[in-house]
């Protein structure tokens, strides 16, 4: 058995640099390491590049310079297919815009990562039903996204991000469309995934309640990431 101390970090970002069209620098020399079992919250002003950072980590965008490794596998040099496999096998992503597929039922949307990973049909269905219950939508698996509110769609997006038990969870404002009670339930679910599965989570948020579950809270600026001092 390999000692957990020898496992690579779930996420290692080194000297990352990113500018937007027109040349404005978002950040440079950004370093971030997240260990299995750790939750990191990233806060900062609007437009500073928090969502862009998550897209870079997930391999959905490319940096100007620097290195990103997920579970010890570096993104530099990977082609599109390899990046897709990395996301499929290791990353759960909660998009701010949900990205729920309208032609699939809720259960099918949630089970999609398992289907793409060629999991057994019965296992995918059972896992999807379990996540539906955990996000407060038990019995709604046969419904379609058009029948849901924005907050309910957010819960489906979160369930889909967790269904394949990823090593790294990336969440962009995961409670932004939820009422306080449902938001707290979702944050509890994130904590349970991290605790029970040894996953790591990076949460971009403006919410103090969401940041409160983190082991560390960092602030993103053009200078990179800095620890937020306790108030």
C-alpha cells in the first residue's frame, strides 16, 4: 500500500500567468497547492479572474505561462482528448451557468460522467438517485431541466459534479442561486465528499457562509493569491 504521505497533491499550480485579450494581466506568478481532504475558498473582486482560474485548472483554457498538475498529471503538453479524460476521471466542475443538458432527464444529466466513464448502467442509476436525494430532489429524476427553477438546476449541476467521486472538485459560486437552507445543505454535502472520499475542493465564492467551510480562504488579485486575514 502506498502511504498517503507519498501521494501527489490533488492540485499543484506553479507560476501561473494569464492575460485577457487586449493585454490586461489577470494574474502572474500564481502558486497554489491543494491536498487531498482539503477545501480552499477563493474570493476577490469581480473581474479579477476567479472563474478563469478554475477554467485553467480544469484544462478548459490555457495559461500564458506556468504549470498545472492534477493528481500528479501535468496539463502542459496534453492534447484535447487527454485533457477530456483527465476531467472525466479526476475533476468535478460546478459551472456558474449550470451547463445542464436540456434534452436529458435530471437523472441522466447527473449520471452522465459515469456513462462517459463506461460505468455499469445499474450503478450509474443508483448513484444518480442517491445524489438526487442528497440535494433535496428525490423522485424528480424523470423530470427535464425546463421544469426546474434556477436553484434546482444549481443542485443538479452540483450532483453531477460529485457523482463520479472526483479527486478534485472545482465549484464556481456553488450556492449563488440557492436559499440559505438549501445552500447550507449543499455545503454540508461538499464537506462530506471531502471528508469521506479524501477529495479536494476549490470553491470560488463571494459568500462568507461558503468560505466558512474552507480550511483556507485566499484572495485573488493581479499579484496572485494571498491568505485572507481573519476578521
